[in-house]
C-alpha cells in the first residue's frame, strides 16, 4: 500500500474526481480530501492510497504537473508524519527562554 500526497487542488475537486484520475493507473483503496476542522471546507490537498507500489509510482510520474479543474497538481509520495505530531514550534516548548522576561504563555 502506498500513500500519495496530492496538493494544489481546486476546492471543486471531489473524491470521485481523484479516484477516477488515479484508478486509471491501478487499484485505489481510499481517497481522503483534507478539510478544515472548523468550517468543513476543503484545504486544497488530499491523500490517495493505492494498492500496488508500482501503480502508485506510475500515477505519481504521470499526474504530477498535470491540470485538474484549472490547477496544476503537485503529486508525490506522502511522507510519514513526524513522531509527536509536530505542534508548529519545531517540537520546542513555548517557555523555552528568550523573549521578554516575566512573560507567561
């Protein structure tokens, strides 16, 4: 199973659109368009899981840089999420010194 990142999606792109595009290269297990937690609106990227690695590599090679709904797709193999979830501060604690003395987070 290979997980593929698809970026620069038009907000009009549906899961069915992505499934059809990737299914042309092999078996698609799942398509997941990422949405905003608060608004439910698409965030402009998705993940596609394909059954066979060779099919996934062919899809990446053929679909990266192609246009869908007026946007040029960025397609590549998804990188695993960093351990610990990231947090937006590079893993550093909020109170790691520097800044104003006496400031509290």
